[in-house]
C-alpha cells in the first residue's frame, strides 16, 4: 500500500507501523482519540489493554495533542 504524500501519517500504537487514514485497516476511538491500525489483530490487542499501548504524556503534552488532533480531524 502506498501512502499519499499530503496525507498525515499515524503510528499503529501496537506494532509501530506507520499508517494513514486510507492505508489503515482498522481504527478505534479511546478516551476521545482515534487510533489507526495496520491490522485487526493490532486493534484487538489495543482494545484488550489500551493503557499498555498509549504513551504516557504530561498534561501539557496531552492538551497539545488534543488541540492538534481536533485541527487534523481527531486522529492521533
């Protein structure tokens, strides 16, 4: 799958693979954030233990991520 150059990329939180909204096989929302996955198995692993895969950010970093995500259309 080739990713379009102008499309933002996201890191699959389980395996670390870079995906975009169009190349992602699956996605899910958790605590107001959208996470994109390269495969259903990664989504299922994330849904089973989301806290294991979510990076721990400071409150300031999380606020910035939330603002940027809102501007980009709720993607992480």
